């Protein structure tokens, strides 16, 4: 994957599961080392996942230290992917458009074909109106940036960087919308007056509109 964060995001369940497992095992051994009963050791270990870490323990007890580290990492990753994912998604999209990139308008079948073949190794940002599109997570995991919102909105177009945009692929699933967006995009590019050219690829299936 082109993005390290999404490599971790792709395997987040596995990563957090491994740390949680070792945190649990080390915790049980650690509390047993302290002289606790097995049942007490298990309940004390589980309480660590609720931020209830032991106040004091034998400093030579490496099991509890390792358990605390694994539990802390588990909690960190859980919080990261639960509360800060949208912020990180926006940050990644922002970093992509700062460099040479491709802008893809719409995440329908045609654009997915482009992203899976011609531009699979390119840095690309996808602008998708439907937040419930089932392919969003898949392409984020592949390292593409995704911006959610109305692609015809001036606000969304203002988020883009026309100095570094090499291609713009427009395939919204509706010929007239594609043409409307292309015209609006051309007007925006003329207004911004970037020093580098941008190639627009507009999908039109109706031969009368070509």
C-alpha cells in the first residue's frame, strides 16, 4: 500500500488483537508472580483494559510491565481508529494533493477500473458524494485519499490543488453531470491560473453528447 497508516488500518483488528492477547497473557503471569490466585489474576488483568493499572508491584516483575505496555498500545490503537479516523483521513488527502496527483470524481465502476489499472500506482485523491459508498474503505486501504462531499460544490473544488493536479477523471454515472462538472472545473482552473497543465478525462456514453 502507498500509505503506511492504511497498511496499519487494513490490519487493525489483527494488530490490536495481538497486543491485547499478549497484554492479557503477560498480565495473568504478572499477577500470579505477585502471589495472586488465578481468578484474581484474570480479573485484575481485565481491569487493566479499563485503565485500572496496578498502583504498585515488584519492580523485578517484567510480566506486568510488558502487560501494561501491550494494554496501552491496544487502547491507543482502539482510540485512534475510533475517534480520530476522520481527521486522519482528511490529513492524508491533504498530503496527497500537495504533491503530483490525480483527482478522481466519483467512485463508480468506470473510475474504479481506472484506479485498478492505469493509475493503480499513482497518488490519487477521490472526491465522492456518497458517504455510504461501499468501496470507500477499500480504496483508502489501498492508499488513496478520499474527500467526501458534493463534487459539484464550489467548496469541494476549492479544497483541490490545481498546481499539482496532473489528471482529472470525471465519471459520475450521468453524462450531463459529467459535462457540467467538467465545465465548472475548467472555469475553476482558468480562475486559479496554475502554472502546470491538467488533463481532463470525461466519460460520456451518449454519442449525441460527445
